[in-house]
């Protein structure tokens, strides 16, 4: 699975959009980009995933560059409850290893302040 | 409420004792996983199960065993606990192990081995 690089920390004002970047320059054609977050003392929470098209759900939007070497998770109106560690994970969607191992790196600590 | 349940939420265990961490999901997911989370080391996969009746080893399987007798349950057993197994343990499930990796995590079991 491709390695990902994320900034260790970011700040965002409440009500503003939070844009969390992720670099995955070695991503291959059949690898998906997954985003999870972990709020303090809780289990990780799935947010969104995509292959090459931009994706949106009720939690966030995922923008993947045309060359797929990087992506951005967008929380359109951040709240204090969005303060968490955000993990960007690249994973083969089919084939490859026979199990769904999600390799969690160090992630980005997002702090939303009033 | 549909989801994934872990028990106990926390436990203090004497070294050398046997312990089983319980995990149950009601989403009829095929794949289930056990992770441990330690400060500075992130989340690491212990064991996984692609479907009922099958299990496999993750990154850090030594000292742990699992079984998957049915779809819903995936217990993790420490045969003889050691202090290095002090950690927070997360159970997770996903619709399958290859195509659908939107994993749902439990709230964790905080285990202290003394």
C-alpha cells in the first residue's frame, strides 16, 4: 500500500472550512484513499473514501487531484466537536493482500477553536 | 442501535492471567479486526477475520489468539498476559475485507497488565 504524508497538526476557526491535505505520491491505479478520524478516547470513525472522482457525504468532501498524488479532506463548517486526529489511508480496493488491513499513520491533529 | 460492542470497557489484569476481550457486531459484516493502540505507535493490527470460520495474523499477533465461530462475534484471548500487552484494544468490522473497507470501530477496551 502507498505511503501517505500528512501535516502533524492544523488549526481551524469554528464555522470555517477545514482543509486537511494528504500526499500519496506513490499511489497506484487500484488504490483507494480512505479518511478516518479519532476523537479523544474514542474508536476511529470512518469519514469518506474515493478512487479518483471527488466524493461528498454528510460529513465531508474528498477532493483528489487529477494525478491522484494528493487529496484534501474538507469539513465545510468545522465545529468544536470536529477536533480530532484525522488519518489519511491508502488501500488496495481489490486483489493485493487478502485482508482489509488499514495502516494508520500518525495523522493530523485538527484543533477547532472558537 | 446497530453497531459494534466491546466488553469490558476497562480491566486491570494480573500478569500471567488469561483474559478474553469480547467483540460483537450486529451489522452482518463479513470482516472483523482487532487493533491495539499505544502512545507513539498508533493503531496496529493484531488479528483479522475475512469471514466466519477464517482468521489470520496481523502485524503484532504474538501472545494473542482469536476465533470466529459465527458472523457476529470475534473474541480476542490473551493466554498469559504480560505488562507489554497494556494497551487500548479496538475491535472493528467492515462489510468485507477487500472491496468495502468502511470500517466501524468499537469504543475500545483499556487493558492494564500489572
